[in-house]
């Protein structure tokens, strides 16, 4: 077992601290530019042979005429490709070793299995998740960089290369093309008296545009704020077209789901005890208080907090808060609640329990009620916490007495 | 690079946006929202609707769809969907509260309402005819609502400077503001008492008097209205 682990270290290139490796990679490949087709990448490798065929000159003549900068550029491109190939091969070997160690079939070893295996084999006490050991595909570790944007003679592949942002301006051109296509289609529809189908129209309410940072990563080009703003405006023009559903794939390529979608879609299913009683456990936090709450179905409205009755809270307001989600969903007398809470004060603890109860109740009630709970503010983790005191001030906001002299 | 950009944009029939030269953050321009520096929530968050009847109204009006993907703030600790919840009483409790001592404020309100109940019940027992008995309202929340209603001013005086002189100009009040002023006056009247009298006793007395359209607070409102009437001549200073 230990020898195979050692093998893993040697050949699998398990990265203990990804930062230094990726930083090195970033620094060395800063000048790379992107090739947009596979054919172009082939061109890099075979530039000398291509030249001899195209110009009828000998490879030696051409390579002498190439400037030093071009040569260096080509070398760097090749080096990067070689690095990626090597890293990918080593990663694959490491992944297979890991699967064997865990006793799994390498073919069916998913990324989640891989991450769990690393967490199991190398338990880390580090707080920052990014500092913990991981095994990732090189494409996720090394940031994407462009390969070759021009051939041996210095002629760029992309027509918009000299704009400095070829991919960005290509996208803008694509947008205009799409709008013209949609206009043309609309005119044809009206010519043949075909009515517009309202049901088909694009619904963009559940998604939002990529942020500038995400957009830059996607097209591998750094741009100014006004470039991004103009892109968003143009995309909004396209999305606002009545026939925009015809360009759905193109539009959704630059959109991401809103975080709310996750809250509503990932509702865990109710679990059952040995006696067949449905239950759900959730953790809630509010203001340094943490509560672990189990809501049991088929109950009688009993509330237990830290092995005490609801009178654990002497304050009426806190008791009201705990009963709020139960009363809202109309399950006051039909569920039992068992809560363990620690940390914080009375309001923090009751707020944590309220949040946990509401999250647990999602599994018991229908989707419409879940949406109502969300609009009532029961499913939002209250982010308000105590503001720190600042130096030179009496408190968080209060200043020391101002003396004129 | 700008030249190339303009060439390309001209060929694709786009106009160069003037705003591109302005120094505006992309987030603010694109998302078109104002940033609130003091809130822990991002500006997209909307207020929660925690009353079941209000949610039913929203459902009927079809606003569900609008709010479908908008994030919602968490409900506050004094907000519930309970039948015993009254928004006006909650607001009043907050006006009584000092330095965040909500428990104490709530105790005071409860004692005040208890006092009102005691007084009214006593009156009811002492009343002779059935008619009189029916006329006496024992529900303290109802008494409180009526009292606040009776104390609400319609106009207030605001100083307006014209030609070097500050005139007190009568100006109409919004609903929210008039509620706030009425409740503030009631709390102030409750605090304005002899040393041996409890705040809850005093406040109960004030509320009962205001309920009958008598007492200090109603007098204050009427005085304000008289002053507004007196300063009617300056009303046009609001606009000129």
C-alpha cells in the first residue's frame, strides 16, 4: 500500500500546494495567444514543413528569416503544449493509481470519488479549502491560455487579430449576425402570416449574465469595463428580440443560473426512522449560535430544546420565532421538533432554530409552500452579525468625543 | 485600437456608445441599481412578506412570477405570521424601546394593555345599562388603534426660508409620518409623569384619553392644526 502511495507521489504528481505550480505556469506562458481550431495547432508543430511546401524554399532559409521573437514565441508555444501533455499523462496515471488504492474500477472512478478519496487519504486540518491537497486535471489547475494566433510567416489566423481582442469582437459580430437573421426570419414569418408563438419566448429570469471576470476567463481575453458593458448591452438587444429563442444556445452560453435556483431545486428527501416516522435534520446558524434541528412528522406539536421544553426560552418573542415557520406552514400540531443549540444569546439561538426548522420543513410541504416560505423570509440565512470595533473609534460606529482643541 | 474598434462597429451598424467614455463602474451601469453602503444585503434583495393574507393577495395579483428569482431578506425577529401579531403594536414597541432592550419595551406594552383592560373591565362592571356595557371597548389593541387614529395630525409646519425670513409653512403629511408622530407624542406623554407613577400606568391613561378624543396628545394635535390654519397664508411658499 505504501509503495503504491509512493508511486502516486512520484508519477501521479499529487499537488500538495497548487499555488506555486500554477503561479509558475502562469508566469512562463504569459505571452501565449489562442488558436481557434485544431488545424492551427498542428501548424505550429509542422511550420517548417508547411513553409517548404508553400513557398518552395528550404526550411533552413525560412527559419533563418524568422525573427528571434518569433522563434521564442514558437518555442514557448511548443513548450506549453508539451507541458500540458506531460501533466495530463501524469494526472491520468495518478488517477488510475488512486482508483486502485481505493479498490475502485478506474473506468468508473468519477471526479467526486476522486475528491473524496483524496480527502480520506490526506485529511487536512487547514482552514482554507484551496490550501488542502487535491488531485485535479491540468486543465483545471493551469489557467487557460492561448496557443498560436499566427503562423510561421506572422500572418494571423483570425481576421480580427489586429483588434487586440479578436474573440471579443468576433462575439460582437456574431450578435449582429444573429439579430439580422432573426429580423429576416421575422419578416418571412410576417410574409407568410405566421403568428408569433408567445410560449416559445425565452425566459431569462432564472439566469444572469456572466460577470466581467467570468467573461474574461471564458474568452481568454482581458478587456476594459466599457468593453464588457457594451457586450452586455448588445446581448440584451439580442435577448429582447421576440424571436430570441432561436438563438437560445448562443445566449445561454453567456449566462449562469442564479443562486436561488439551487435553493429550490435541491430540496432533500424526507428520511424515515426504524418505526417509519418521517424526519428531516437541518443545521441553522444566526449570529454565532448554531442549532441542529430534527423535525419529525406524525407528531403532536411537541418542541424540545436542549432536552427542555419550549420554556427553555423565557422570552415570548423567542418562542414566537420558533413557532413561526410551523404556524406559517400550518403544521403546528402535526410535527415534533427536537433541537440542540449552542452559542450566541437568546435571539441568536431562536433565530438559528427558526431557520433550521424552516429548512427542514421544505421536505414536508409542497413546492408552492416552499416558495411562500422563501418570500416570507424564512429560508434566508440572516447575514447580520456584530460589527467589529475599529481602532481610533469607541465602537463600531461611535467615535470618541470630538474636541475642537 | 480605438480606430479599429470604430471601423468594426460602423460596419456592423452599431453606434459608439457615449457612455463608454464615462467613468462608471460596469456593475452599477449594467445592473442599474444603487449601492447601499450600510446594508448587509446586496441591493437585489427585496423585503419579506410574512403575513399569510398578504401572500395570498400577492398570489392572486400574479406577482409571484416577478419575485420568482429575486432573493428575499430574512424576516426580522419581531415579525411572525401569528394571529396575535399586530404591525402597529410592533412599531409602537420599537418606539418605546431604548438601547435595544426589546424585552423591556415589550413588557411595558403588555403592562400598558393590561392596565387598559383592567380599567375598561371595571367600567363595564360598574355600568348599569346593557347599552353602556356594550359601548365600552375592552380590547386594548382596538383602544390603541383608535387612540393613535385620533392623535394623527394631517398637516405639520416646516420652516421655509424666503427673503431672509423663516416662515412656518403648513405642509401635508404622509401616512407613515403621521403615524410616527402620533405614536411618538403618545410615548412622550407617557414619559411626562410624576416620579411615583409607572410609565405603563401613565401610557394606559393617555391611550384611554386619546381613545375618547380627550387628553394631552389630542390637544397637541389640535393645537398644531390651529397653528397650521393660522399660517394658511404662507401655504403657497411650498411651491413658489
